[in-house]
C-alpha cells in the first residue's frame, strides 16, 4: 500500500461494484468557492490529481473531483448546492455504482448502432 501511494497509484485499488470506499478524510481548511476548496494538508496527498475522478463528500453532498493540485486544492463538478464551511469534515470517496441489466442492454444497443448493425 505504501509503495502504491508513493507512486500515486490509488486509481488501481480494486473496489467491487456497488460499494463505497473512503480514500482519505479530514477537515476543509479554506473555501475558495462552491466548486473549489482546500483540504487539510496534514492528511491529504501531495500528488497532483491523485484524487481526480473520486468524490468529495461534505455536508451531506458528494461531488466528482475534476482537479486536485499538490497544494491540496480540489475542484469539483457540479458545484455544491450551498457553500461549504471551513473546518467541517470531508471525505474522499470512491463510489462504484452497481451495474443494472438495463445498462448492459443500453451499452449493447449503442455498440450495435455504432457498428451500423441496427
């Protein structure tokens, strides 16, 4: 685990579909806007974009992280409904949605359409 974190390989964590795994948690140290916050550097990664594509959860809301800097600045999309509060708890979470049969059928249909076999 330590070697994988050192190389910034959190994206290779095996997580089963339909589960949530907390990658990191701490407190918000600064609020820039409803879509940009600064995390506690004592418990956050110093690797550029390590948390990209995970979710930032705060105040009952979860948003996808689209950018993460070495200065612990997180940009999310879409923005939070309400402005986050300094010193509130956050969590970086990997949320893998459970697959549904309807999704598989849709994917198969889209592939057939793309291949021109409709």
